C-alpha cells in the first residue's frame, strides 16, 4: 500500500475571531494578512515535507485554492518546485491544478518543468475548482466542465505530440511544440479528485485515471461511486484495480481517542467552522442553480445515500466538539487503532493508496511535526507492508 500525506497548507494564524456571525468576511481584506506569518507557514511546511521524505512516506499532495486562509497554495506547481529541491524520493502530487481558470498550454509547460526538476517524481492531478474560484476569476460555472475537458485535451497533446495545433471553443493554438517535455513518458501519471458528480466519474472512466472515491466519508456513498466508476472503466476498455482508488483519511495518533479529541479537536473545529465554507457554495442545490453541477449529477447514487451528498454549510459551521467525538470516520487514537481503522477502510472500498490529512486546521507546528513522526514510526511501516488486492464487487 502507498501512503501519501495531503497538506492544505492553511494560513498559520487562526482567524476565527474575525467571524461575523458564522462566517469569515468575504472577501477577507489585506489588513488581516501578515506576510511574516505566511513566510513562517511556508518554511514550516517545507521542513515537514523534508521530514516525510526522511521517514519514508511515499508522497506528498498539494492542491490549488484561492483568496482564502483555507490554504496558501495559489500555485501548487510552485510548491512542487520548492519541494523538489528539499526532498529526494517523495512523489509530488498536484491534486490538482484548476483547469477551467488557467491557460492549458502554460500549465502543460509548468508541469513538464517540475517533472524534470524532480527527476520524474510528479503525479499530476486536475480539478474544476470550487464555485468561489469561478466567481473570482470570472469564469462561468456553466462553462466549467467543457473548459476542463478541452483544457485536458490540449495538455495531453502538448505533452505527447511532436507539435500540435488546436482550435477549440475556449482556446486556440497553432503549430506549438513545448520545451521542456515531461521527464516521464508519455507523460506523468494523472489522478483525479472526485467529489461525486457522475460527469467527473465518466471522464475518469474514459481516460482510465485513478480517483479519490468522494470526499464524503460515508461508506455507502463511496461504494456507489466506486461501483459507477468501475462500470465507466469497463465501458471504456479498462478494469478497475485497487491502484485506481486513492482513499482520503483524517489521522491523529495519541495515547487514547479521548486524548486525540482533546488535542486535535479544536483544530478540526476551526477547519470546519471557519475555513471550509469561506466564501463558497457547498450545497448541491445551490450549485445546481448556478450551473456548476447538473440536476442529475448524483442519480447513480442510491436514494438512501443521496442526503449525504447535500453539503450543507450549516452542518460544518455549527459543528461541536461532541460531533467530533462521535465521528467514527476519524482515524484518531492509539497507533494500533489508527492502523486498523485505515486498513479496514481501505479494504472495504478496495483502495491501495491512502491520502492522509494531518493538519487541516493550522495546528501548531510542533504538534504537526510530532504527528508526522509518530505516524511515520508507529503506523506507516505496517500500512506499507499491506497490499489491498481486490475491489469488492469488481469480479
């Protein structure tokens, strides 16, 4: 089993005191930003990735978000370039660049550069982004999906063809040959973060791209996503394997689960109450109204599981420590319980890759580093020695 860490790189100072009612001000003005905090945050996380490299983690994941202390990764490609100089063996996962809001040729060039800078350690991921980013960049949410698919076609051709021309709805290029080319041939692996819309799953099935089976940690939802994904793969001549599935998980190692809740609970609450929905639309019904997802986006999900796809912001904003205590999806507690929980979850879905979040809520750096060490020494070796061999129901 491969074990990646996923680092949102949240702004290192808590800003919950700025909330107006249940929400941070949107937009959050310059006066609340401290460049010294940002510089310290970047350096601390660079040190964390170096430690992961030394401890034997398989990879580190970065993503792209904008205009929020939720995460300071406006350009994940810059972070990969920096991490490539601090690490020697970690795979560097961009999860992922937001295709609808960027020039695809520029992305193809940048990703080829970082693949060469890292001697072929890049794993590229692509996403559409969240509604907030479409509003900021003035990209219609109704155009999000066709822009995404057109962008991927351009990137793929830029990476693999001797020279190419392309005339599309959104971008046009004539007789282009990029330099440098990717280190890995024909191109770096591409993974796809899936929140659940069937169009994204269909795209992943056509392209044979590995996916995260939803961000909702509900077993029924994940099984529905995996089953539909397996169907889409089969329809396009692919067969699902455990290496097609990347399972996200929240982890905190402590002497007991109550101690884990006491230590990590406040940071989980800060993430959910303050950062997660900042300036964003998470409700499926509102996303449908604005054209971000179609009305039938979740019709493959069994009716009893569809309520878990709603994404109500108030569920996050009103979360309590008691909710954290009751959340059985959190792999928090003693090392053996964390290990068993992760293995059980991976086997139940059929995922042979884990994507672990240690620090969603800007916990103190010494706590973050200690978690990386404890997990790296007490849990990681046994996970890496395990192999998930089958996807349930795929035979």
